[in-house]
C-alpha cells in the first residue's frame, strides 16, 4: 500500500480499478486472452517489434546521414534494446503463462525495466529509463493501432489516472464509468478542477510522479476531500474508506431535504445561491438543488479543442436553451475566458513564457473583435428570451471595460437596424480578478451594473502564485489576509454605490468560508450545483451578527493559517455535521 498526497479539487471518495492514460493519450486496460489465442498474441507482439525495429533502423540511417554517426547511434541503441533476448523472453512469458494481452504485457514489463534503471541514481544507465518508456509508447501504438488508441474507452467502473488531463479531456469523461480521477500535475482553480466539480466526481491533482508505480486494473482509492490517493490499499484501509464513502452518501441524502428551502440566515436575511456551470445540461441539477439562478455560465467549452470557430448560431442555441430552461431566473453569461494557446482555430500564438499574464480573457476578445462580436450578438439575441446579464472577465483597466462596452453597444445598434429583438437594458458587469481592478474599484462601480469577484484568479494574482505549480501551491490560500482585504474593499465599494456584487470561484463553494463571506457583506454567492446544499446548510444555521464577528476577527489576523483555524472552529461550533 502507498499513500500519495496531492490537491483535492472535487470532494468525495471513490474506490475502483485504475484506468491509466499516459502522456501520449494511450489507454491500456488489463485484458486477458484465452489459451488458444496465445500463439496469435505472440505473433502480434513479434510483428510489432519487427516493424518498430525496421523503423528505428531507418531513423538511424537517416539521422546518421544528416547529422553524423553519433546521432544515428541513439536510434541504434534503441533498436538493440528492443531486440534484447531477455526482454523478449519476459514479454512472451507474460503472454504464454499469465495470458495477458501483448500491449498489457509490454506496459508491465517495460515499466519494471524503467524502474530498475531509474533506481541506478548517479549511474549513466539511469538515463536509459526514458529510452525504455519511449520504446514502450511506440510499441503499444503499433499493437493497438491508431484507430483503437483514440476510441478505446472504459466499459465498466474505473478511476482515471493520468499525468495530466486537459479541460476538454476531463469534460469528455464518461461519468457512467469514471468514478474519479488523479493527475500527477495541476492545481486548484484551473479549468480541469472546475470541470471535475461540474461532473461531481472526486478528483485529486498535483500528486507528483506516480504512474510508474501502478498498473492498469490495480485497486485505487481517491479522496477528493483530503487530497489523498491510496494505491493498492490493505484490507483495513479499504474498509475504512468504504465506510467513509457510505457516510458521504448518507450526508448527501440528509442535505437533499434543504432543496426546496431558501438560503436564509436564522435572523431572516436572504442569501441568494446561484449556480456556476459549464454546460447547459447542468441546469437541471441547479434547479433540482434550488438555485436562485445562474451566477456564472462559462462559455469556454464552446471553444476548447474546436478546429473551427463556433458561429453565432452555435452560441445562440446554447444561450437560448440555457435561459429558457431557467424559467425566468437570472442567468449571467461570461464572455470567453481563455488564453490564445487554448484556441486552436486562431492559429499558433506567439510563445508566451507566462500565459497567465499574457493574451487571454478580455484581452484576447479585444484582440479578435469579429469573434468577440459574434459571441455578443448571440448573447443579446438570447436576452429576448429571459433574464440574461453579460459579464466581462479579467478587466484590469477602465479603458478595457469601456472598449468592451463600446463593442457591445455597436452590436446593439446593428441588431436594432436589423430589427432583431434583444433586451436594450441588459445589465453589463465585470469580473473583479486582479489587484488593479480592486484599487480602482470606486471608479469601476460607477460604470458597471454589477460586479462578480472571481476568487480563483484574484488569489493567484494577489499572492503571485501559479495555482498549477505544485511547488508553490501551498501559498495559494483563499484565507490570506491580503485576499480578504481585497474582497472587503470590493464589497464595500459596491454597497456604497448601490450596485449588486457576488462572489464566485472555489472559495464560494467551500462551506468553510460561508460565514466569513456573509460577514464581509456578500448576499449573492455563485457555486457549483453540488455545493449548493452544503452552503445553504451553513446559511440556515447562523446569524448575520455571528458572521460579521467572524469577518471582523479574520480581517484583523496576520496569516492564512490563523484565519483557517478560526473558520474551522466556527464551522464546527455552528454546523458540526459539515465539519471535516
């Protein structure tokens, strides 16, 4: 048994067998063959080895001719390693004696060899581990075939283990079979984490390297609440986590009784809980949980992995469906919040050493005005069918906000001339995500109809922490006094100007922070549908006076650790059954 510690980005416990996705996107499941199929499976293996050996020989000759013999020798070393007789004997034994498929045998045997070489630290042979992994990938590709690589999917309950998952890969996980996932890299607040919450599956990211220690089909436990992963659990550990998973199910059943009740504090103050969603299909869950509306509809997933730009009708169909299904409840649509590196149809962008500080979000919109106008036209057209608000992300300067509004007004004029109906008084808001916006918040509130505090990015930019960097992610903390002061400044300015203000991001979804946020003056929280009941439970268990005292004490503290200690104590005191 081995325990890994990462970052829990979607709560809950999942127990299942490993489905490994390597960095090349290959999915190799444990597959057994019959005794009658052994000879054919060995023939498949030998044929794949021969094909790869021939390709390596061709690469050797080509590179030697172009760059010299010493470079060609790299491929010759790979070819000799592939043809090693002992390696071949072990592969054949896995097939003939254990009845494993050829591709699974390759994964097991090559992983074992890579571990041996990796253990020779300081020895030149340690470098051969990467050669073995490269050969493994290329050999498995030949055994599976390119069509099978892209189409193979689990057909039973599994836990997905990967070096990394892109947001689109995460969004495409089949939740009928995928119980949860673990990645070696990643951090909180990224799109992959956000999608995991939307899919409501336990997830842990940023564990560091571990894929070499696990084989397809191994039993694994994922604890998305504590950020822990257990490989090959012993009987006692398995029983303990099975009991914990059952407690989660019971708690969910208890919270379901709150769905039809308002999020109202014990002293009668109404807190509006809105849904954060990625896909229109999540609307049903929002309504089922009693959401007061949609506080943040992220439109990025219309763009991710799209080879061509979504047209106006693609946008309009989604937005109209969304607002109609919400049946009069407010829907806030955020214009696309992506970096240029994520939008394939825009072509290869200029290399950015730090994309978080580069061409992204509203900057990318203003850099690609025709694309921006198409999205705005669709949003405005959909506003004729319900209560839609439009919101611009990552606003840093007044000039940016004014430019975005000017383009919106130009689109309004076009629609008016074309006699296309839309809400001429559509509310226009902005995300408060960077310190610059907070420092000028008194000016922004004069020009915005509403504000939404995006804590995922606000924490990142305030504390100068790359939230996807495992080495510094411990510094990414919503309780940091600087972050709390920025939230307080924004809420105070909005109240003074009489403008609505909400808060979205993972901070709003965590019941640990609910009392603090209410105490800071927030009355609108935008959370993933799965978190609505827990946050509502806190709201209905406390008074505003109690929350204001928590906020007062928190703002006077000097470290995130002391704030967290206070918040945990208050949650335990007022809502004991949600603590821990």
